[in-house]
C-alpha cells in the first residue's frame, strides 16, 4: 500500500469551514494553507482563480510588523482538524517579512530573525512543513486564456517578460508603495545562489530543531531570468545544487511537477525518481502542462505532457509517503469554476492512487 496522501491547497481567503468540508468530501486528508493574501489591493486579480496580475504584480504584501501569531497557527490547525483533516504545510513567506533577505537589503538581519520566529512558531503549532520560493521576481509573466480542454480558462506563458521590476516590489508583490522611482538593479546568478546559501545554512538548523522541513518551490515560470533578475531552480538539476547547500532532511523540496515539466532540460520522471530516492521531497504539486517555458499552458491533469500515473508509480517504488496537492487547475464552466477544477483533479489523483495500489 502506498503511504502517499491526498491534500488540497487553499489560498488565505479560501481557508473556510466550507472548503475544509469540500476537501474532505473529495477524499483529501491534508490541507496546505497560504497565509499571504496575494489578492490584497490588486486590481486585475479575481479571487476565484490563481493570481496572475499584471506588470504591477499581484497585490500588496502584508503587515511587516505582524508575524503570523502562534495562536493563529494553532487555531487554524485545530479548525482543520475539526473538519477531519490535517494541516500539512504553510506555503510561502510574506514578502513583507523577508524582502530584504531576497534583496540583501538593510533589514536582512532583522528579517532572518523573522523567518526563524515563524519557523519556531510552526514547530510549536505542530505544522511540519514551510514551503517557500527563493525568488526576486517571483511568479510573474504569465497570461490567462482558454488554454485547456474545451476552452477551459487556464494560465500559461506566451514569451518572456523582461520589463524591469520597480523599486518597492519583490516576489511579484509590493512591499513598499512609497519606494523611490526607478528599478531594482539586476544581480548575477552567482550572487543569488550566495544569498540562498547563507539563508539555508542559517535557517536549516533552526527548522531541524523545530521539527519543520523547509520546502523549496522551483522557479515558476522556470527561466534563467525574469524581469532582469536571475532565477535559481529553472532546470531539474538545479534542485540538487539547492539540496547540497545544506545536507539535512530539513532542507527539502516543494516538488512542483508542473514547473519541472515546463523546464527545457531533463525529464520529469527522471527528476521524480532522483529526488524521491533521496527522501528530500516534502510535498508535491501534482499538475500537468503542455509545452516548455517560455511557451507553455497549464492543462487538466490528464491532458498534459506528463504521464501522471507513471509519476505515481515511481513515487510508490521509492516509498514517498508525503502529500500530493493539485496546485493549479483550469477553471471549469459552471457556477463554481475553481471548485469543479479542483474536484476533477482530486478525483483523478485518488483514482490514480487506488489504481497503483491494485497493481
Ligand atoms: Mn507549483
């Protein structure tokens, strides 16, 4: 029997009892929660879909002086447990809490303490994973259109985005609306790897001590640069470099099959085999795409380039026992487009897990 678990990721505004019940009804046992409100103050970002935004980003970052309180984390975990589910991970730091870690700015030292505090609180609250994405430009440059089967609205990319990033913005959110005019200067790829190395060497021991695993998302979209800024994990092999920076089980991966499939080198199934053998996958974004960056489209889970059942078989062979969540799905034409898309993906995933167990 595979020990893999089915989960659902929920944006901050979607962390409701109704959605916990929805997840349970679709067969999920775990929740991955986003505490950053990506949609806050953003103009072109409907809340019923994953955020895309414009060159102005998704929205405003949170309150720099308010780290997620322990009581809030404990409360969320209890609410999720009351619905018969487990809270597996928090996904993404708020740019307000760590922008100068990414940018190597004057508040870096204070913000490293922020991150340590947050991770210790996760540990105290019994939340085992903290997902993050060490990226200056963040998830940007994507378009939206009727890209998936039957004209279902989905997200994709139609060429690179080179427009420079305005001051006051990082990770595709605005953390300082009063920043001076001008743009964030470009840095080299090696400089960004240096910043990540310092981050991991200092934070990984705190995570290990707290019983929390750090889980790195690859770059989405996976390109060498976006908005004039370098990116770290835009080919499957770059994940190894990240793991080797801090050889600890607490330095792990938020393994995004969609982003890996969009990469121009390597093979998704080989990457699944390689990283699941090492036991360094904390949880999985189980989604499918057609095409490669910078020209790809997110699809329904069963119509993309990746053989998702083969992925499940490899994970089973390597005894992966973590959570899989759908990540994004196309929107389905009905009164509840997001929910229908998620229910479709969860049903597919549950059937896949039952199928490979019968083999
Ligand atoms: Mn992902």
